[in-house]
C-alpha cells in the first residue's frame, strides 16, 4: 500500500493580509531566513461556488513552482489530512515577528 502524501496548511503575513495556502512540501531554504513552499494545492475548478480569495491565490501561485517566504512572516504550519480552501484574510490584532538579536552598539 502506498504511503499517503502529506499536505501542509501554511499561514503567513503578506502586506497586512494573512495568506493561508495548502502545499505538498515545506522546506527550510538554503537562502538564510526563508521557508520554501512547493506543490501548491487548490480546490477543484468544477465546483459551482467559487471563493474569490482562493481564485486570487490560484492566479497568484498557480504557475509558481516554488516560493520563498521570510521565516519571520510565518504564523503557523500544520500537517493536515486533506486540503481545504486557500484564502486571504485581513490581519487582525497584533502579529509579533519572531525575535531577532538587537543591533550591536558601535564602540
């Protein structure tokens, strides 16, 4: 029996919006400070009801092989049993970036 392929739900901040995408692969990038997302999964186009935010994401990421998201923009990564609806929502409240080292003081 073939192993079931994992699907990941990734939420990240992009220009005051929260993007929630479903992908088949999530990697730590060779580019320092970035996470690679690959194998985007979108809902079926045969559905009667079309979600405008998912359609916008399909247009934006449909032909993308791989994208690099800054690590500090990632809110959450979940391994899920099946994909859901990709969406864009307004970022509400305060999203605190991952802490970094303070700048060094010059002598």
